[in-house]
C-alpha cells in the first residue's frame, strides 16, 4: 500500500536470505525512470470497449503506464531486469484486452508519478497507489484493490491466532515507523488494554527481516505486514511462514488518471467492471492468493 509503507526493492532474494525486504516511507526506485516493457499485441479495434477510448489513445495505439517497479508482488522486475511483472501488470493486460490497446509499463520514481500524469508524460499510473483524499485533489482514481495489514506467523500457526484481537497480551515483531507500527501503537494496543486483555508488547526493528527473525525464533508470536506483501513473503519463504486472519485497516488502491481525462477514466472504470462481472478479475486475485483484496464494484475516488 503505497501511502506510508513501501517495499524498496524486489523481495525474492531478500526473502530467501532472511525474510521480507525493508518497508519504508516514500518509495522512489533508485535511478529514476527506467525502461518500458515491450509492447504486447497491437491494437484490436474489435475489442468490446475500444469505442470508449479517447481519440488520443486510439491514435497513439497504447496506454502509457507509469509505475515504480519495486513493490513485489504488485509490480517489480523479472529476472532480466527489464520486464515489469506482477499483479498490476497482469491487471493492465486484462483491461487492455477489453479496451483493445496494450498497456505499456514505464518505470519511474513513485513520488513523481502524479506530476508526470498531469504533464501528459504518462496516461495513467498503476503502482499500488493508495487512493487518498489528498491525492484526489490532483488526480482521479479508478479503485481496483483493497490493501490493508494481515498477520504473518510461523508456519503451522503454533499459537493458534485467528484475528488481531488474539494479539492482546502477546509479543509481536514489526518494522519501526510503518503503518502497522502506528496501528498497533495507537489503535490495537489501546483497544486491548481497554478490554482488560493485556498490553501488546511490540518489538520494533529498522528492517523487516529482523522482525521476521523474531517470529521464526519464537521471540514473537506474529508480525503485521501489508496484505499482498505478506502473502508473497510467505510463498517465497520455503515454508517458514504463513498468513492468518482477515486484513485490517483495508483501504483502496487506484489507477491514477488526470482529472482532465475523464473519458479515459470512465473507460477504465467500465473495463474493470466488466472484468469483475465476468469473473476474470477474481481469477487474477486468486492467482496471487489475495482474495480479500477484491473490490465489489469499480468505483471512482472511494478513498476516505
């Protein structure tokens, strides 16, 4: 969820070494703008929603997407260091098939994406960007994903945790300064103590890999991470971790579009709604193991 927390590099190698890559503020990929992925198959004027596209997109023959390819599993580079892969890339391919034009992904720094949309360098940004009221002042969002926090535990869930309420009176491990740290400190711990269930003891670390080690060594019963990242981390951990319970504090991620480009925004909304209705959207979520992230309808600017 690219609002406060952010993975700064593709996770696979780090997970195999010791856990999850560090999650920090901001989110600019080192080096700024990078190579675009190769354009997939060409324009299909017979696609069901091709007529909905703005003429400028039809003339160009593609939708140029800005992304910060450093947030696995949402968007990151394949092993060739050039090809953008991940959920957001696959979502673009799904929408592109309905709209009849390829989505071409261009790597750039996260913090500059909204500016680059409004300066017409990119048509949209698809980069796990949180739809917030502050960002809605600058761009519109077609919301496609719910991302919150979920518990990650040692494989087998030895403490039998079912929900975050079970963390009352327990010790958990987190990365310092993340939204998860803020949630536990300012919300969950207060709730636990008011209910007389005991304080949540937080072990906070500068790096997520350090927090994950506490779970593996039984110094902490669980951690909290961004839902898609936690699922990916568990899959890449060679059976060391698993996720449990429902995600909390879930908020929408959206495709960012210029406020001046309402026709493209509405076409994207219709394409997403079509994917929801025909089941292809749910199938994509299942592929990534994140069914809790499903939106029930394609909304515009639903973030609050």
